[in-house]
C-alpha cells in the first residue's frame, strides 16, 4: 500500500470518529487538521472538499459495521440466530447511528441520499445471502420470490429507521417494531423448522427488551 493511500485511509478513519462524536456540521477541516497534527493543505491535496471526506468517512463506518455483522453471523449457531444477534447489536448503537444520519440528512442531503442508496444495495445483498443460506439449510421455503421478499423487508426497515412515511404506534419502540417485522415477515417464508427457531429467538428478544 502506498504512503499516500495509507495517509488517506488514516485521515478518513480519524475524520469518521470525529464526525460521529461531534457531528458533521460542527467539524471543520481546520479541526481535523489540528487534531491530526497536519496542515489543511495536506488534507485538500488528498480530498477535493469536505463533502468528499464526509462521504468516504461514512463509507468507512458502514464497512466497519458490516464487518462486525458478518463476524456476528459467522459465530451464530445458524442464520436465523445471526439475524437476531445483528438486530440486537444494531440497536445497541442505534441512537448514535440515527443522530449521525439525521445530522447528515439536515446539512448534507445529497450525501445522505447517496449513502442511502449505497446502504440499500449493501443491505439487500446481505439479506439475500442470509436467506439463500437459510434455504439451503431448510429454514426458508424454496418456492418464495426472493426479490419481492428482500424489497419488502428493506422498504419497511428503512421506513422505520428513517422515520419517513412511517409512524409507530404510541408506546412501541423502534426495537420492538423491528422485532415484530422480523417475526411476521420471516415466519411467512419459513419452513416448520424455521418458524420454531424464529418464535424461540423472538421470545428471547421480547423478554430482553422488556
């Protein structure tokens, strides 16, 4: 790896941490330069503007999160358990993720839309992989329309998470809403063995969230 690429990745990683901690609007390029002990000219030699750095920093955070989710799924007893474990991990950090996402949507809407599209593609790919593995192991029905299933789940999930076009009933948290969506949607595409596992994990999570 070249020295320039190393430095770019170093700046992206540290900028991502600053954006997450302080907010994308509050962090100036001067602040990043000062915290990293480099000149602002060095940053602008590697990045065209702050918008590019924000986009790359958010991609970095998303990549880290996806790697963590893959590790969680790999260590789970099966694909269905991994799905619930990932959901649990997601909500452990949901407030911070939502705050950062809202901050970007407010001040950098074009970046937000671009990241939303990137995230949608990555999430749909991950969900497809999980369901395909579940089909192979007999947890999900082979005759389902996989494309429709993925699109329905992704649309509902993004609506709940972004709070756009979707109002939760009073007293229902986002976490419980996701649990209900997973339980309802995935029971409908599951075999008897899959339904038994989903009901088991849903009960365990429902108790945990009380």
